[in-house]
């Protein structure tokens, strides 16, 4: 874990986040998690996207949202804001509730991370918030939304913006549903309309606007 000294004037945000990623990649705290750690890399950004946990393809391909859910997610931003996937990856910091693949359930599908694993990984997220001081946070899926809002029901939070605090940072949180093909929520009403409203809120957010104007 990085122990931050934010008074260290000569230490840049870039070097802090680079050191953070190096330490994160070496993390082996969770016995049942299947490495390697998946990271989007040291992107200096005022926007943080928080996913749930990688699937089995992401550790192999070496980046978050690298497979079918990612295609859907990046398609949303391309359509709503004209932001292509590679630009998204270069401009927005991609975090997650857990950074390692949890493995499969015996009944099929990916195992949901345990409370202990979520707690283990939360310190990485807190350090990222302390370093980057985000203005906009986009949690994707109920597990990610639950780290920021007490009520993660999709129909009560998607399409809305919340003022939220983590690691002494205050920021806007605009939740998105998980783009997994396993859930039809975002393809049927009211999910379809609420998703469009959420993407509109993100596209008009000042941090997102300044990002796409540079
Ligand atoms: S899930 Fe997080 S805390 Fe657990 S081993 Fe992976 S990076 Fe470390």
C-alpha cells in the first residue's frame, strides 16, 4: 500500500500513480483470487471508472473490460459521447472493486468476491482516490455502486448523479448498470431509458467535457 505524503511537493501525481500501479500489480493478498492483477495502467485523470472484478479473459489480455462486456461498455460511450475505446482507456482511470479474477462458481458463472476480498482490495481504491482526487466517478454494476451508495438498486440510482465521499475526497457519482450480456436490465425499459439518461449526465459533466475538449 502507498503511504501518501501529499506535502511532498516534488512528487508528481504521475509518479505517485505509477508507483501505486507497480505495488498493485504485485499484490497477492487474496488466497482464492486468480492472478495476475488486472490494471488499466497509470492514467492521470479526474474521472475514475470502477468496475466489479475482471473475468477470465482480462488477466490474459492484460486490461480491464477486454472482452464482450467491454465491447458493450465502450460502445455506450462511443454512441453517447463520441469517445472511442482507445481514447477512453488513455483518458479515464479504470479501477475495480477487486482487481483479480475470482474464479468460476461450481454452478457456472464467475464467483462473486467475498467481503474479505472486497475489504482487501478497498485500500487500493482509497489510495487511487487520494492520489487522483477525482471529480467524477462511474461505478459499473451493483457491486461497484454499493461501494458508493447505500441503495444500489439500479432503477433507483441509474440516471441520477450523487454527491459522494471516499478517502476524504468529494465527487459526483453517476452509476451505470453492468454491460454483461447476462443481465437484460439495460436492454429493456426502464433500464434502456435510465441508461441513456446516465450517459447523458456523464457526457455533460464538466470533467468529461474538459476531457473531450483537450
Ligand atoms: S483482489 Fe485486490 S487485494 Fe486481492 S489479491 Fe487481487 S489486487 Fe490484491
